[in-house]
């Protein structure tokens, strides 16, 4: 790890806004006002605004030495090229590293957002001190990332770690890429909500979708709702199947799980651990930890800042 770069900027590029923050190690020193992506017509204007925000932050923190940007899409990591951002119009084959580097004069690292989340937990969060970590973000979709032998593992096309695309049912629901039974088609927020509405309907109970969100289900399960508890057990079965398969492949120290579903706490983690243990040998299970993420909305900023600082 580099010792010369102490202070760096992390940029978390989301579908609706771009968030910037200054980090020194695991300390988030300051966050800037989010930049609404819809206010800018195309990548050039938005990157110019990002550079202007960086310049203002450097006035207050002149020791900033690098920038890390996490984006919700496929990235050519070596060249800092954003292949495509499906939720942001115009972002196709954008050399973000080169453009932002030229505008700011700082080294720039561009990473997939799920990888940044995993790195935040590996360097400064729940998995600090471990060498082999699989991270999952369970939200609208299922993102994932890998730290193997203390380093980010990105794969030959920089697309490794997409656990959400792993099949948990060989002839199940169609995925986005022709893959049947993809995990995220069962455990994404919307999928859980729709499944819950069906379960209540089967029991003769009418529930609107707005009453079946993971947050509502967690509260209901905590209050003793047996249907909600059953739903969480089913989610644990689906998620646990993918985790167990990944554990057999990689034999990691830990899985770190973040996102909205993880906020259900023991309602999901208790049955999840039981499911995973039931599918593994003692050799694989006895050293395996399944952990809730330490960081929440700030994970992207901290992870991207740490990646950039360590790369300098």
C-alpha cells in the first residue's frame, strides 16, 4: 500500500447524482453538494462540473493527490474507459480517466461502483485485516466485487465478481444476458416486493406493492408476521445458494453484504448463515464470515478514494 498519498477524492457516480468527498484513510473529511446528472446535457458538461468541484475542494485540502471515480457500469480499468452507463444518456465509450485527469492535473482511477464498495469494506470497514473478500450490494440489482490475496480481482475483461448474474436455478427466470435463474431476478428489491405481494395474496391478504418493500417486510418480520418471516427465509435460501457456490469456488475469508436488504439485520443474516453452512464442508465454513457492511451511502466515496490513494 502506498504511504505517500494520504488525502484523496472519492467520486460516487450514480444514476441520478454524482457525489464527491475528501477522505484521509477511513476518515471522510467532507462531502460536497451532489451534482444532479439530469442537469447536464452529455458527458462533457458533467465532467467539466466534476473538475470544477475538485478544484474547489483542493483549495481547502491542497494535499489531495488523487481522484477515484466509481461508475454503475462496465469499465476498462486499465484505460479508465467507461463502456456504457445504462441509466445516464450519452455515456458510451467515454475516456473518463483521460478527460478528468487533463482537467484536474491529478491521477485518476475509474472503477466499477460495486468494486469500490468492496474495497471500502476491505481497507477500512467490516473486512479490514482480511485477505480474501467477496462483497455484495443487494439493492435494485445485485452488484459484487472480489478482493483476492489482498488485491482487487477484476478478471480479463474487468467484469469479475458479478454474483448477481450467477444462476441459482438452471431453468429459472430469464436474466439480462440470456442467463436463466440469475440471482438478481429473485433477490433484487423489486423482485422481493413482488414476491411478497404474491405470498400475501395466496394467504388471502391484500397488500399494495408499497406495503411489501424490504423495509416493510423487515419491520413486519420483527413484529412476528409469519408470512414476512417466511419470505425472508426464502430470500436467504436464494442468496445463500449463490454465496455457497461462490464459497466453494473461492474459499474466501468473508462475504460482506451491503444495500437495503442487508439492513434487515438478523432477520436475513440468521437464516442466511444457516443456509450457507448447510451447503459447505467444515473446511470451507469454519473460517468463513458473513458480515453486514460497515459503510452505507458513503461506501462509494470511501472506496474510490482508497483505491486512488493506494494506486498512486
